[in-house]
């Protein structure tokens, strides 16, 4: 059994290694200034390695939100992202448009030669995911393309990933992710109320969790089973084109992986009266790791709340020395440790992902300036979308979905 690693450093503005006087700064343009675009904007204003050059959005109220957020900067505001892509001062762009625009905007960004951080989901159709990955491979000028998956960088989840990578709990066997949260927020034209524009809840919202599954288990899916429905939220709503809402508000998804591990997602979007918004439970042959993430609306860190737990099994049980007629007392089960992993208060104020957006942007700008690789590739983004699409199809058909069939469709789109 490998000893657990020391706690990772708190994500903090005061001791970031990149905060150097006179350092090179990455000129950034933001395409889309809705909710997530504003979150990126707020965090970029805290990041010394970034300079916000411009933002573009065709919707005037969203542009006004950007003005209010970045009143102290000299950011140029545009209504056409094509004009933003023409600016030489823009080295990199962040795509924060509605889901059904990601593929089109990404295609134009690729032609511009600029670095790109594209918000999840990469796209909402299998063919568009295939095309994006194929087009990136054809580029002669190697720009950085990174799919935004903030949940990898939530401090408690980042700790869980680090300990799993280190082998703290042995060979990974089961992974359960629970999200109990509030309903979908209001968006322009209610674009997130329909499958046609959002890709469906298990693509729009849950590609985050499918990405975590692949990242943590380091394996590809084999089969996807799902059950879900729309039973409470948005039942009488429509989108901007008067299409009736049809998005799921609760679901269970079970995924078998090639490694033999299994994973399950439990989603409920009418469960905001919860202590934690996300709970991640990872079990291996030698123990168990649990990470808890707060509600996106939390703006104050409470040091009294346990948000990370590690349980290491009794070595006798690990080695098969189990011969009892009664359940073991707690002291014989192993070693349990609990702690609170803190978050910089300024980062809590800047966004809705417990400081994760800042960490992601820091890593993206560092890679772009230094010629590094994307930690979350377009392929990673595509696989997360395909897992969501497979789950949506399983709910519709009532049948398990073969990953081999999904990959056949994906590769056909790359020809």
C-alpha cells in the first residue's frame, strides 16, 4: 500500500508561481458573455498572466454584463465574434456560446490560428465532435486547443484524483458521482430547455462527470445503461422558438469500463436542499476516497465542514485474512481520516466552481505561453459528449448502448 500524498497547496492568489513582475501576458478574447463567459472574465481579471483584449456577444444585455464586470479594464466590446478573431492582439479565445454554436465557432477559431479554450460540451452531435478532432489534427500551425472541464480542478476532486493516481487505495473498482442541485438557470432564449439546442441534460450538464470517470479510472467505456426522465422542472416552458422543454431533470447512468471498473452517475436537479452539490466516491482494493463540492452559490468557505475523506482498509482484509462470524468493530475496519480542504475567498467570489475556473485558466495560459500540451484535449471533450449521447440513447431505447457502436459512428465522421 502506498502512503497518501501530502495535501495539495490551496489555490490562492497570493502565492501563485506565475505572479512575476514583467512576465509575458496572453491576450485573450471571450466569445459569449453569458453566465460562464462572465465567470471566465472575472477570473481572468485576477490572473496576472492574462490580458483581456476583447469580448463578443450579439445579445446587448450580455454585453452590458461584461461592461459592468470589467469596468476597470480597456477591453474592447464587439457584437460579432468574427471581428474579434481578426484582432492581432488576441492570442487566445475562450468559447462560451450556447452549446449548439460551439462547433461552428470552433471551426472559425481553428482557421484563425489562435489558441482556444472551448467550454464544455465540445459539441452536441457525434459528427461535430468527430469533425472538430479531425480538423485539429490537420492544422499545420499547432495552436493549443483545450476543452474546459472545470470539475477536474475543484480542490477536493483534484485531491481525490491525485491520491487515486498515486495508488493510495489500490486498484480502482467502483466510482460513484452524485449531483443533487438546483434546476437549470435561465439562459438567452431558454436555449438550455431543449435537447435540440443543449444536446440534452446528460450532454450539457453531465459531460463534466463522464470526463471525470475517464480521467479517474484511466479506461474507456464498454457499455452504457441509463434511466431518467423530466418529472418536475420546466414542464410548461418552451425555448425561443416555442419548442416545448424536453430536458431530463433526474437520471441514473451506469457505465462499465474496459478495465473492469464500474461507475455510476446519480443526477437530480430538484434537490438544491442538500449539504453538498457534488459527491464523488471512489473505491479501490485498498480503500475509499470521498470528495464533496459545495453548491455553486456558495461564496464563503466554512472550515468546519468536512469536504474530503479517506478510508484505508485493514491490511488483513486486503490480504484475504477474513474469517469472521460477526461484523467487525469499527477499530478493525481500517483507518479513516477527514479534513477540510480550503478555498481562497477571492476565488469563491469570482465564480461558481469553488476556485476551479481560476486554476483551469492558470494552467491554460501557462500552456499557451510556454508551448505546453492541453490537459483536457478535444478528444477528451469528444469522449465525454459521446458518453452523454450514449446515455441519452439508452434512456430513449430502454437498452444498453455499446461503446464499440459509438466509436464506429465517431470514426466514420472523421473520414
